[in-house]
């Protein structure tokens, strides 16, 4: 979808800062995961990678619980 407008993106798609405070990015072999803290665990929000095989790995499916290594 392409949206041509003179308005700023925040007026069209408002974003609250609190939505991003519970998220963090962790490194995995071949890419990164964006995680969101839900109560006492983390859930995968997004996989950031250029390796197409990682997107086929069920361990990195968005919505899955994830325990980051310290």
C-alpha cells in the first residue's frame, strides 16, 4: 500500500511511547528478534533477518514465547 499525503505519519498512524517500552531487541544467530514482555515472560513480536530459512523456523514464529539467554 502506498499512501500519498502531506500529513505527518503520526497523525495518520498514532503511536504511543508506552507501546514500545515493553519491547526489546535481542540478537540470535543470523538476525534479531523483537520481543515484548508480557507479565513474567517474553513473546516474539517480529523477526528481523535477511536469512529466509529463519522465517521457516517455528522457534521464531511471532506470538511464540521466548526466553532470552542472559
